[in-house]
């Protein structure tokens, strides 16, 4: 419900570890890539804090000139290894439905390669209006501003940076690798345990922004 003269509700969501549990797929792609490159990646360590760009994750384990080609190969392997095994996180569909109930638009803004992100969205059946990929940290702000997002929901401190740079309300969930303390220190406005808590929070938020007649 939008009050007269009020901008329509637009909520942005991060993808990895906010809407979907990327760990099993990411792990399988790393194992396949490592086998091809004959590199034993510390997969468990690398999947503890998904969110930063792939190049940064690969950087400690590969020569500088090998990172770009390895990233390209990772993205090529990704559809075969990382889509079917990756589920929506609990509460993700309900969080999106909550935005819809309030007449809102849903945008997904992710650091993931857009074509692979779209495969995830299609596989789990998310009802979204727009997806933007390959943007990270503060770089997400341009998209959030362009789409008119008042809220950005993520799991990483760099999601908080993007929300704040866009002048959006930062909502953080604890389903990624960042702690509540880290997220609050980064400046997030709201910390939820998971997306299961988001619909009730959104109801309260919308109730506060809608003038009572």
C-alpha cells in the first residue's frame, strides 16, 4: 500500500548467502577448477565468507596472470556444477512475497556474474522485477539509486557499504559469514537472524512510513 505522494516501495536483495545458500555449488565449482588447474584450493576456508569478488578469493592461491583466466573458467564451469545443488535459504520466498504484499518491487543486486545469477533465480523460482550482476560493495549504490531502492538486504559488510552509499536502509541477515558485531560496526541499521524475520519487520517498517488516516 502506497500513500499519496509517497514513492513506491522498492527492496533490493543480495543473492549469495542472503537469498540462496551458495556454499555447496561454489564448493563443487572450486573442486572442479582446482582439478583442472592442479591446484588444491582450501575449499572450506574459501566458502566461509562468500561475497567478495571471485578474483579476490582466488588471489592468494594463483599467480597474478592466472587469476583472470581462472575466473573465466570458473564462470564457464558454474552452470554445470552450481545451480541444481543450491537451494533458496529459509524465508527467502516469503521475504519476496512480503514486499509484493505491500505493492513493492524486488530487485536483486549481486556481485555474481549476471548470467549465472539469473540461472539461480530461475531454478529456485524467485519472483523478482530486476536483476543486476557483477556489482560489489559501494558499486551496488549506483544500481540501488537507479532502481529507487529504499531498503537493501544483505549478509556482508560490503552489502552494508552499498546500502549506505545509496542512502538506503541497510538490513543485514546473519546467514553469511559476518557477525552481528561486524555488521553493526560497518553501519547497518537492522540485524535479523535470517529472512524468516523479514516479513514482520517489513510490516512494521511500512506501517511507520504510511500516514494514518
